[in-house]
C-alpha cells in the first residue's frame, strides 16, 4: 500500500495498492510457476499548465487549473509459466488472463471548445485480456555449421466492454463523444535460425508474421463507425556478429517492424465530434530499422558499445492537445548514435554512462519539419557503490536537451539536468533506504507541449502557449522493502 500527497498545490491524494504472489515448483527437467498480480490506484491530477499563468503570477509553478481531474485504475492478472529443458532443446510456455479498467478525467484546453462547461473529458476503458506464447529453441546443424533454431506462436486477445470518450464538467458526464465495444485479436508466428559460420562470424536470420482482427460495435448511436477489419504483415530480420578480435566485436542488425493503430480509427467513417465524414487509418504501420556498431572489453574492467542506427516509419503518432490522445501523422525518419560505457574499477564500484544523440524528421515534406518532442540529446550517468549485502549508495544524473515543440522548431522546450541520490543498507531479504530526488532542486519540466488553450476572459480562438508539468522539487523519500 502506498499513499502520496505530492508537492503540488493541489493535493495528489494518490492511493496505490500493489500485490504480487508467485508459486514455483520443479519436476525433473520441468519448471512451473503461477503468478498473481493486482494493482489498484486512484488519484487527483495536477495536469500540465499554461506558461502564461505562471509568468503573470496567476498560479504557482506547482499549481493547477482544473481541481477535478484525475481518476482511478485497476489491473488483475494470473499467469502460468512452464519451462522444459531437454538435452538439446528448450520449450517455454506462457499463458495469462487478466482484467484492466481505467476511468480518467483530463482537461488540457480548459474553456476552448466549450466556454460554458469547460473542456474536461473522461476516458473509459474496461477490458478482459488473455494470451498465450509457446516457443521452442533447439540445437541444430545446417550446412555443416552449428546453430540454434527457434520457432514459436503468440496470441493476444482484448475483450473490451467499453472504450469511450465523454464530455464532463467536474467529473459529471455531460455528453458522450464516442463509446464502443471492441474485440481485438493478434496471432503471430515467428522463427529464427542462428548459425556459427566460423570462429569470427555468427549470423541470425528470422521472420515474424502477424495477423490482426478488429471488431468495433458503436454504443453511442454512430452505427457508421461500427465494423471490422483484418490485416496481416510479415517482417524479416537479419543480424550478424563479427569477431571477437582483441575482446572487440562488430555487429549489424536489420529488420522490419510495425505498430498497430487504434481499432476505432480502423473502422472510422464519421468524426464523432463533428458528424462529418472522416477517413479511417491503416491498421498496421510498417517500420524499417538498421543498426551497426561495436562492443569492446579491450580495457580491463570496462565494457563499452557504440552504435549507429536508422529507423523509417510510414506514419508517426502525433499528440493532440485538445483531445489528450494521439493520431496518425506523416511518415518519419529517425537516425542517431548511441554510446554506452560501464566501468568496474573494483568489485564494489560501478561507473556508467549512456549517451544518445538523434534526429527525427518528417519525410516527403517540401521543407524540413521535425517530429515534435523528439529529444536530440539524452545522457544518463552515475556511480554505484556497494555489494549484494551491506551498505550501498548511488548518485545519478540525467540530461535532456532542448527539443522541438513545433515541427518548424520555432518553439523549443527547456533542457534539463537532474541529479538523484540513494543510500541504504540491505540484507538477503530486506532493504532500508533513503532517496534524495532532484538533489539540487532544479526547476526542470517533466513534459512540455505547445498548443492553443483558453481561460475565462481570453479570446475565443484561444492562445498558443507552452504547457508544462514541472518535475517534483527536492524531495526526501525513505522506505523499507522486505523480500520473501
């Protein structure tokens, strides 16, 4: 059980219950486990706020606009795992079933769409989910070379009683924008072959096929938005590892992937907000990725990796401020470099750093347009001291560079550098600790968006502004964890 008020002007009044229970047993070469998990939470939110209200002193940096946003959520699940280890093969089975519910109230534009009742909206999600994954990995020989062959089947089903969007005022429902019953199914099969071609080259080839089925039934008087659709996609992959030479190896990875779009968008015919015809979205959006790099342990106690990557997507999900949702956008291209270093100067000290530099642009545009909120530079570094038991401590830093809030980069976010520290004492089955969060009390922001919003007395068209949620100020937190 956890209760937290937060540092905000509006008390967060957040209650959270987490439960975890696992039963494990063995029988010969078989291992079994049953795992039950529960989560229940409710809270009052301090959503992002317009910068202009902080600049003119109307509200505090930790303040709020709508005191009635927040919500509650719960999730319950039961899973079964079976692992069979034979002489030359391993079989893994995972089956699960659960329930998830969300009742969320948000208000990002205040009085822009509805000057009388306000723009608060309620998102509802109530579903049962179930799934199965079966995989087998077997030692084999192909073309006279040793290898491993992996094959499997995966399935996931969502039975959604209601996924809805409702207009509300102070958590009182005024109107229904859209409410639907949805069934979504994903069945996939995959296979891969790893081969050791010689003492300096190992390759892995694979393929994955996915089948999706969407079935939407409108519950809000919009039968035109009911319907079903089926989509499939096959994605190949290839990887190669060269080396090692002098404790250094090179690697290359290439493959396809995808993301699925909201089932309601797949069967969309009428815009539920305006009643006008609206285009549906592609069920599955393809992506292609490439990575090349090197890993080395040439220096004693130091592990380092450097990689260059490139990713193309046929459509990018874009944030819509006045709806609090994402919608499919144009095709994009992302590329970057990542560098990681892990140094163990002794058996009880680790120093690490991870740097990512990237750029994200929209493709096929007449002028350069950048993906909003894509972070160009991210850095994480820290030092950790301690052994498995006894005293321990850590100091970590995280840096996010300024990022574009508009596609033309005319509005940029603030950058941020935050330090966190932790110290404690642990034994085999318990841990006592104290954390110092935002150690130097930096006025950084967790999130920032740029869009129009309207407060009472402002122009009807709204005011374009940066909206942000501040990072928590300097906080001391302590706790006790018991393992059994």
